[in-house]
C-alpha cells in the first residue's frame, strides 16, 4: 500500500482517482498472478503457509478497495456476491473464497490494524484502512485548508457529500469521526454539537 | 689382514663426499632460486592477466567459465579466501564477486522460502538474482550459481543444488528430501505444480496410504505444498509451490 498522503494534495489525488477510473474502464483492476493459483482460495492447514496466504489476501483486498473506493468488506460478500466478486472469486479457474476463510482473513487484518470491526462487537463486517485513520486525518485537514474551510463550522454531511467530489466523498462516518478525533488531539479540529447532529471546526495549527 | 679405509685413498673419499655435498647444496640452492624466479614470473604474469581481464572475468560469463576451468586444470582455487593463498583472490577481486553473488543467492532463497518451502528452480533463481543485480551486474549463469553455492558451504547453511527429474533446483533448507518427496516434486514439475493421490497411485504404483502420507507430510510438516480443497476432479489437490508459476 503506498502511503503518500502527506505529500498528496487534493489536486493530485483527484488526478490519481481520475486515472484509476480511466484504468478501470480500459484495463480493469490488475489482479496479481497468485489470484489464478487454485490453492490460494483454500484455508491452509499449515499455519506458516496460512500466514502467507492471509498476507497476500490482505494486500489484494486493500489495493482493490483503494482502487474502487470501497470501505467495507463483509463475510456476506463471499456468500451473496456484489462489489467484491472480481476479487473473491475467480471464474476462470472456478474457485471462490469460502466465507469461513474470508472470516479468518478479516480477523488477520483486524489483528494487523489494517481494518477494524465496524460496527464493534461483531466479526462479520470490517472497515478497511487502505488509508490509516492518521492518514485520513491529514487528508481531511489538507482538504479543509485548500478549500478554505478553516474556522467555519461544517456538518459531517458537507464533508462526506461535497458539491465538488473530494477524496473524502463517501467516507464512512465512523472513519471520519476517528480522523477528526486524531486532529482534535493536536488542536487542529474540534467536534461541535449543532442543531441537526454533529459538526466540526478546523483550525490552522499554531506555528 | 689389510684394513681398508686407511691412508690417503680413504682421505680422498671423505673429501669427495664433502665436495659432492657442497655441489648438491649449490645445485639445490640454484634450483630454489630458479623456482623462486619462476614463481615471481608466474605471479607477475598472473597480476598482468588479472589486471587486464578482471573486468571481463566479472562481466563475461563464458570467459569466466573458461577461466575457472583453467584454474581447475592447474590446481589453483580462484576462490581461496585471504587465509589460504589469498593473494590470488585479492588479485582478481573474484572472491568478492563470488561472495557478493552468494549473498544475493541467499537473499533470493530466504525471501522466497515462505512461498516455495525452501526449494527454488535454478532458472527462477537466476532470473531473480539477475533482477536483484540490475542490468549493470552483467549476466550470470548456472555455473556461477553452483560456484557461489560452494563458497557458502563453510557457513553450514545447507544450500545445495539438487536434481529433480532432470531439473536443477536449489535447496536452502537443511532437510533431506526423501525418495518419495523427490518423486512427488518431479511429478509436480510435469503438471504445473498440481499433484493428487491418484496420480501417484496410477503412475507410480504407490499404495494410497503411502501417497497420502507423503503428500500430507509435505503439506503439514515441510510446507512444501499448498492445499486446494476445491479441486474439480478429486476435491483435494496438492500444489507444490516451487513448481508453480506466479509472482508474489
């Protein structure tokens, strides 16, 4: 996973996103060759081998989620089909990732802090961190600053559904809240109760 | 009775022996000097050769091979480290070159060990080492790999070149492959990595018990293969990772 958020400006991000969109239409997502290996879909009885399998799946899931701007992965996705079909199954070799295997991969990802169970207290759905909450915090602050939103009160809705698409469009609320909490720790944001729910005010850090 | 050895004649004989000794001393002395001269010449010639061809030895695989063969035929080990006849290796810088290649081999073997269980095909190893060295490193051959693996021997890491049904593979785990495993690896090579019990029963006339034990050992104990429990034909297939073709 490329962690480039500290240097990524909003402009560059949207260029990247546009490129990805174009790529997706022209080339689609480029699956790694291990995805064509039949045993990749089986939960390995040898723990050392299974660790490698989980590591490879983690990489694949995060890069695909980043590519398609997906935030959630659920055990059901291996059962019913949907956004994740391209990754969770390979029709060419007639293999699919069984839900039980996906469930243990998700547990592995949560253990490595590249995902968290969302909502909490269940293990069938995770929020994916193809950007860590710390990185989202930077993206958020950068976006607020470059779009001139400093010191004004914004609703969460204005962030997740802005008139002009941003890297934060459709960001799930739990993730947004985590990012704001991180900014609040360094006095760069403050959560504010407003009439119809919650809002946030961003500050320029004191130099 | 006449006692022999008394008188002038006997004295002469003693003198003669002494002279001969002196003569022999001086001859061997001159021989040693001569030999020294020759060695010096040889060394000079070698220094010259080394300085002229060092780069070529390092960059040209066929030249390197010819050079190594020459060394073997005159009984000199070009890899002898600084402690035994080190000037040779130092002169050529070939020791360093070989050690460096050795380190790269270890690098590739260790970093791929997880997915191939410590068994890598020679061609794959060469490909990955070449990638590591970049374009400027010059091309390397199977011969170079074999030589470098020899230099790794004193480390006792157990690197070995093994022959599995006509294919050379490099093994980086200290584990003896038994005959059954060798058979399975050979079969896997022919089938893109996939092996099932019935293949061993039908083609190698193994009992089911023997086939299962050998495969399960490779799967669970050695990590040399991965399980596929969605196999269309048999439901349970074993994939020998070193015989599979995929990038990490």
